[in-house]
C-alpha cells in the first residue's frame, strides 16, 4: 500500500506549553487521531519535533564537514511534527490529512513517499 507523509506546520516561533488546558486538549485530539489511524491499519510512524531553533545543519562536501546551528530553511513556517501513513491512494491520504489538520488545529501538508 502506498505511504504518505503528513507534515504539521507552525510559525517559526511556535512552542507549546503542555501544561495549559489548550495544549492538553490538543494532545488528546492528536492521541485520538493516532488511535483512529492504528485501528484503520493506516499507522506507520509519527513524531513531534522540537522547535526549529534546536536544529543543526550538517554539510559534507568533498570530505569536509561543517555544522551550523539553526534550521536549514529560512522561512516563517517550520515543520513541527509528522505522520507516515499507509493509504490506498492520494484521496484516502487527503481524507486522513483533513482529520490530522483538525486534530492539531493547524495546516498539514501531504506528500507521497517515493514509490507510492
């Protein structure tokens, strides 16, 4: 079955205080969505990401390696988490993405994995 990436996007300065009622509600919504994915056999893998400011960019060119703090892309939006799902086709993946967007109360992007 083809696999798709559903990525969650936030403003670059996004950080969630998990002790707030809003954050706890979001965690519950995402947990319920994850359960739905698992029950449907669509779950492959998922993970949340720390803020983009915690990233390290590694470049290797002709044997020389350099490392730079911060995200690679300079944009106002950064990926905050993702799911890898198995879906029959793009339409089914888009249906899951609509539910993912509702669960995390923000935009998501869907991309087919190579070979899908």
